[in-house]
């Protein structure tokens, strides 16, 4: 038994240079597949090129580590011990980013042990699921911020209703003795559909009078929801 355990720890799982290159190359190719997927799904206000590049590098590095440890139990245990003391404190601004990090790591692990088919099929199915569930595109949400005199309160509410009916979601309404501020959440499509009116929503609001400002802000996941 003792001899068997010693033999287990002495396993090196040596790979020739061709296998090493193949593992890392396939990982890089699938990492670029993840890169394109992330670019499509996050294209817009919350897209981070640095994070996207990191996903590719993470895939390659994971594959490299898995190739190195191979069948070597000692290296495997050492890797687990090293990773257990690492603390990652990078804040992910989109909940989907967590899935992409795991995707990159899993692809790297599969490529590192030579399971290219598993990595490829899993990546394709993951992308199809994102598309099927509608997560491949950003929510094109907008914030319509209106601030004016308190006397315009009813007129503003009536105008918003006439342009967007009940589809505009009132998120915030702040009032003082002299001023009122509205924050409505609308979609980009709703804003485009409002173009059927003779005047734009901003022009119509300013025509009410006593308006301090009217702002349109593209909302992303960094803005509280």
C-alpha cells in the first residue's frame, strides 16, 4: 500500500511538446469564441474590453495550469493550496460576467486535460442558451430625468402618459416646496415610437415652461435597479 501511494505521488504525466501546444492552442481558439460572445452580449454601455481580453487570457492560463499538473498529484494538491489563499476582489458590474468567468475557467480545464470535444460542445450550447433565453443582448433601458417647478407636476405627468401611456415606469419622484423631479424608466423602443408625435418628448416638456432640465440617460447595470 505504501509503495502504491509513493508511486501515485511520483507520477509526472509528462506530455510531449505537440500535446502542450495543442492544449494551449485549442484553449486560445475557444477563448476567442468566448471573446466574441462577450462582445456581442455586452456591446453597448457596459462593454469592457479589458475584461473581455482577460477572459481569453484566463482560458489560456487555466489550460496551461491543467496541462502542467496533468497526472501529478503533488502539483494538483499544490495548486489547490495556492488557490485557496487567493482572494479576488474585482467587482463584477454585470451578473452575466460571473458566468463568463466560469465559462473561461471550465473551457481551460477541459482543454488542459485534452477534452476538446467537451469544451467545444459546451461552449456552443452555452452560447445557444444565452441566445435562447434572450440574455445575449443588453436591455436598452433609458432614464428620463425631468426637473421643473412644482406647478408643472400635473402637466408633466399628463404629457408622459400621452407619449408613453402606462409603459413608462416612474422610478423616483422628488419634491420640494418649489420644485419637482421625476425619473422615468423607458425603453429605447418606446423612445423611438414616441417619434410619431409632431414634437419630441424633450421639446414638448420644455414647452410646458418652468423646466430646469430634461435629461436622457442610457441605463446600465452600474446604475441602481
